């Protein structure tokens, strides 16, 4: 059985491959990457490295050839770009005769009001249309997405948010990666949807947990979207990213990520990493002076 991971040199993809290498022979693993030279380390360990570029769909036919199980990791970019790239990748998988597709989607994708949802809806629909057995890994939110806010707190700023009392199911990328690896290499995951969500928490609850980890009070500054925009500008956040961040806050405020589920435990065979432990790992990974 040959498994392939797309985007395998990205943050999530790297963790998925490392997790699989603990239990799966390297000879059964292939990766599809835009720049094969970035995956030399994997090649040296016996993983087959293939060149596959979502912007050049013709490269995906050879990248997916002879693959039984595919993990399609959602690409970066604006919604229109992602929809095109993902649907091209699904079409290539169908042409190549791939027998199973796992896809990293978004929490509650088919019903989601989040502005990030359209590419995930389009990709899930494209996969369903092929009739290929699938698993949708609906990832709620990476704790690592909050690194810039945590850096702000370490520098003495409050936790700034316009997300109100909206709750999020934060979890470590490592937990999402292990869940994806379990589905790709495991049995009985055909035609499944997994809502992968950590314990639901508000911004205040997350900031309070961060305070416990840092051993200091973390004040929370709840603001409106306009003020949030101004604060982000003042903090030197690149202009083009700010509308994206504001939309995320709005989505959270409106409950788009408030999804209760124990699917993580089902796939990991253990509870999701507790938030204090997860925050400790993230904080320890940030270069900073205490």
C-alpha cells in the first residue's frame, strides 16, 4: 500500500510525515512537494519524493500515480486560488485511480459561516462527486495560530481580541497531525467526517490558561473590529493580513468554531493535549527572553 501526503514540507505536513515514519515503513510513504530539494531529508530516509505543484495540475498526474491513499492538505492562498488548486488536485487523484482521499477541512465546513469555508466546501463536494472513499478531517483551530498574540503578551501587551464570548476548540498542530496520520494509515475510515476540536474555550479562558503557564496575569482587551484593526496596524501587522484577522475574530464571535466533539480522542486513542501543556509547548518554542 502506497500513501502520499501533499504539502509535506509545510508545518502540518512535516508533522504528519514524522508521525507516520514511527509506524509505517518509509518505502510505503511518498510526498508530493512543490520544491523537491526541500524534502531531501525525507528522501535520505527512504521516503519517495515526487514533484507536484497545485498551480501546475499536469504535475499532479505523475505525483499521484500508483497511490492508494492520499492525504490532501489544504493549500494556502485566497479562496479563489484554493478552490482552483484543490479541485484540480481532486481531479488528478481521480485520474490516477487513487482509492482513498483524506482531506484537511475546516470545522463544520458544510454549514460554516466562516469566510474561510468556501474552499473547504468546494473541495469536500469535489471529492464526494468522484465517488472515491474519503475522510474529511475538519480541523477546528491550531493553537499555533495564536503565536503572535502570545508573543505580544510576552512583550507586555494585553491579549487583544474582538471575538467576544465566541468559543474555539484549540489544539496543537501535532494532535491534528497524529489524527491525520491515524486516518491515512488506519482501517475503517472510509466515508467518514471527523470534527477535530479541542476543549471549547473563550478568549478569556485561553488567556487565563496562558497566565497560569507564564506565572503572570494576562489582561484581556475586548474591542470592536475597528479598534482591533487599529491595534493590529499599530503593532506592525502587515496591512494585507489585517482584514483576514478581523474576519477570523468575527467568525469566532459568531460561533463558527464552537463545535463540540470527541472525535480527536477516537482517532488519537488518548485525550487531546491539555491546554496548559499545549500552551507550555508553544511558549517554549517561541524564541524569547524570560
